[in-house]
């Protein structure tokens, strides 16, 4: 019941944000935009967005293998896509991560290893996202001098530093858990997970490889936006997308709407306006990204139904 209420709340929030968006950007303008678009570039942009999921599955499989959990790519892909499905409907974007951890823990055991692989999957992605944004902004800060962009990058760095201290510093971990009874089962369980995550500090080569894979993954979205912009006959320097798209993506994962719908589009309209892209063009670009997430989630839903039916038949 609680999950249903959260879903309805997120659906309403998404609806309000889309209403606010279309109050600024007439719906017909976006329809005309897609009608007149270069379909080859449009399909290519959507395909490139899907590639981020393909590479994301490979990264998770690598992190599992590094901890001794051997999983085939297609099996990992099924669970990963079902996780995307849950992200569409559950009250937080971490719902899919929880599903991944629980599903594999029940089959392969060692819940600490599975959970730490999911956390590192997210964390290495955040590191790569911040790294790309900083490098691109450092390279072209004169092109994007808006203070809003600088502020967003500072917040992104602060979140990353906080996460790094939490995951890799035992001293910081014990500092923030100072008031928790160290003999409580809850703390002991959290400490086991933290100890397992510490594996990546002791094995920097694993983290480094994951970071390199993550850089490739995080470059996919700016490239997809750039290719999609060609569908709308825009002439925009790739550097702008390298700086702005990661910020937009971070805003989109705030768990207040369905798949970031509405939130991502309004963020795109705001940040792309800083480089002179019209509102309807910005919304059109962002909706392609949202479509890739929704389609992947629907595929995951189909897989989940198939897995559930198989489980039901085996129990009957």
C-alpha cells in the first residue's frame, strides 16, 4: 500500500512538472519537432542511449567476478533490466539496486559481496561522471561562465567527497556511527557490508578498471545528446554536452518522479538555455533519453513476468 501511494505521488509530481514544462513549451511544437527531425540521427541517438545499459551490465558483471561471484552476462542482464523496471514504479531509484542485490544474494549467497558490487557500480559511475564534468568544464569554462553551472559542479564534488569518506575511511565511518550501539545487530550488519566494500580500497586495480569502464559509460549520454541534436539540425559544440548532460542526469535521479520524467526535461530546458538552445529543442532532446529508460524498464518488466511465471510453475 505504501509503495502504491509513493508511486501515485511520483506520478502526480511528474504530471505537474510536465504541465509546467508544456506551459512554457507548446506540446504541438515538440510534435512538429519530431516530425521534421532527421530520423536516422534520431534513431541513432536512441540506440546510443541503450548502449549505456549494455555497458552498465558489463561493469556490474566485472565487479561481481572481482569478488569471486561468477555470473553470465545474459543472466546479469536480465536482473539488471528488471531492476530498471522497479526503478520506474518504486519510491526511489535505489529500488532496482535493492532488487539486484536481493535476487543474486538468494541465489549465490554472500549478500555482502553482492551489495558491495552494486554500491561500487553506482559509486564508480558517480566518480566518472564528476571526472568528465570537471575536465570538460576546466577545458571550456570560458564558454559556460554561468554561476549556476559552477554551483552544480561544486555540489556534485561535495557529494562525491562525502561518499568517498563514507566508503573508504574507517575513521569517518565510525565517526558518523558514533551514537549507534556497536553491539546492536543492525550496526554489526552495516559494519559487515562496510568491511566488504573496503575490498575495493585494498584492491585499487579493481576500482581503477571499474572507473575506466564507467568513464566510457558516462560518455555515452553526452554523445547520445550530441547525436540527437543533429536530428534537430542543431550546431552545438560537443563540449557543452560534456559539461551540462552529467548535471542534468544527476538531477534526474532525484526520486520524486517516474524515471525522472518531467524533472529531467525541466533541468534540460534550464541548463541548455544557458547555451542558447530553445526550450522546445531542449525538451525534445531530453525526452529521447527518458524514452530509452522507459523502454528498457518495460523490457525488464516483461522479463520479470516471465521469471515470475517460471517460478510459479516450478512451485506448482
